[in-house]
C-alpha cells in the first residue's frame, strides 16, 4: 500500500515537469517526491495511532470494570461450566450490555460449550470477543468527510435528536469542526429554541468550527428555524447541514409531533431531507439509554446512533447491547469533551480497544 501511495503521489504531482533549461535532473525527482509522501503517510499513521490511543483511554473504565469482574468470575475455575456461565451472565448485565443481549451471548456460548465439551476458562475471553464482535452492527462508512456522503448540488441534512443533556450540541460542534477541517461548508440550525443558553452554546461551537449557524429568538418554532436553515444552506451552497433539536421527552406524542413537523418542513426545501436522523445517547446512563432509544425510535425514524460520554463510565457495554437490540448502526462515539474526541465508530477497533489484539 505504501508503495502505491508513493507512486500515486509522484504521478499526480509531477506531470507538470518544468520544461526547458530549468528542468531538474531526472535522477533527482524521486528524492524530491519521496520525503513529502513519506511525511504524509507518517502523519496519517500518527493520526491513526492517536485515535487508537484516545479510544482506548476513553474505554478504559469500561474495560477495567469488565475484566476485573470477568477475572473474578473465572477465578479458581478451569472449565466453563454452568456456574461460570451464571457468573458471566452477571458480569455482562452489570456492564450494561442489557438483559436480552446478555441472554443471547450466554446462549451462544452454551452451545459452543456443549459442542466442545471441555472449554477452558482461558478460552472464554477470546470466545466472548468473537461473539460480541458478531453482534455489533457495522457502520461501514468511508472515513472521508467523517463518514458523511457529501454530494455536489444539494446539502446533506442531518437532524440530531435525543434527550436534554445527551450530548447533541457537543456532538454537532465536534462534527462541524471535523467537517470544516476537511474543507466542507457546514450550516447549523439552532432548532433547540427551548432555552437561550442552548442557542448560545451552539453558537460558540459553530464559531469555533468555522460553520454558519442559523438562529431565531428563543422560544420560536423549531420547524421555522429548520426551514430557514435549509433555505439559507441551499442558497449559499452549503454541503452539510446539522440540525440541533430540543430533547423534551415529557410526552411521546408531543415529541413525535414536533419531530414530524420539523421533518415535513425540511422536506419542503429539500424533498429527501433529512437524509439522516441521528439519535444521541448518553452512554453513562446505562439502562436509561436503552429506554431513550426505545422512546425515540417510536417517535421518529432514527437512522443512526451516537453514544457519548464513554470516557466517564464503566457502562460502555451499552454500545454492544444497543447496537444488537435496535439494529441501527452506531455512527460515532464520544470519548471526551474535546473536538477530536468524537470518533467514527468502528466495530473492530471498539472490540480491539476492549479486548486487545487478537492472539492468533
Ligand atoms: P444536549 O443537551 O444533548 O445538547 O447536550 P450537550 O451537548 O449540551 O452536552 C451535555 C454535557 O455533556 C456537556 O457538559 C458536554 O460537555 C458533555 N459531553 C458531551 N459529549 C461528551 C463526551 O463524549 N464525553 C464527556 N466527558 N462529556 C461529554
Ligand atoms: P403547519 O400548518 O402548522 O403544520 O405549518 P407548516 O408545516 O406549513 O410549517 C411549520 C412551520 O414551518 C411553521 O411554523 C413556519 O414557521 C415554518 N415554515 C413553513 N413554511 C415556511 C416558509 O415559507 N418560511 C418560513 N420562514 N417558515 C416556514
Ligand atoms: Mg443542546
């Protein structure tokens, strides 16, 4: 791969070879191209490494909690028997994987134990790793533009929903920053008009990111803000639109009506908008996050998930349970408050961060 990158770099940068007497001797050109290409590769590798370390740090509490419980469950036992499975069940449930998903995992391991007769407890870890990896939906998006499919001509519209405090505004801010950094023109709609502070908080993020925010007075109609945002985004050739919403869950009908109204109004400007409805869940709330996912998926069509605050919790098991139960791909995970601490979710990286590298 490295070789082809070098080759590509050289090819694209050198066809305009200087003509005439100023041309550099041919033998020198590889030396000119190589250090630059290597530096770029190195930068990419460094970024990847930094991402990996940040992800591991963000999942540290979950990992420590899970493995210390697991170690206790198998201590002094050599084979996986019914007692070990009972304890494993408890480990998974107390790690917030959720009852249904836990039962599913236990059942699958039981089947394997029945097949293999004697399963060593030392094998349990790698088997768990396999089963967990199998359960999780893969988001399967390309890394460019932070996973968003930017098409020319019409902005990609993402509506962000979730309860108050879940991390919607922060996630939008981080996302906007990543996208503008990648050279994208980003518009943000402040459709959480419930509190003035919410609008101001979003404004700070938008400014920091270099994105344009469309706002109205506090208390104005969120659908109207969404409408204005899309109109303005289209008129100004924006490529991505992120719509912040209020997460009032006091009753489902109210929520449903409000989200439906916002969607309908957006469709007046861009018929297939919103292209994505992302539900943001606070990972540190464990079982509550499951409940919220249930409520929101009933209130509106949710197409992707972001799970935040995994850095501050040992309840990171929710990512496993939620992706298994709702069959909605996890798009991003939040592992800190910093701009770079929103990561594209990658099933393999996630399992690797929890279980370490595969041992074969
Ligand atoms: P909203 O009400 O859904 O818009 O939530 P906010 O974006 O205002 O976030 C609520 C709080 O959670 C803020 O203090 C954020 O800084 C914090 N927060 C959001 N995402 C993360 C995360 O991934 N890690 C940590 N540690 N804090 C986060
Ligand atoms: P409904 O009859 O109450 O469902 O209203 P609509 O679905 O037509 O619009 C819902 C909201 O979107 C309204 O409160 C308007 O503020 C806003 N809206 C709809 N059309 C327009 C428009 O042409 N301009 C602006 N600024 N807002 C609009
Ligand atoms: Mg907010």
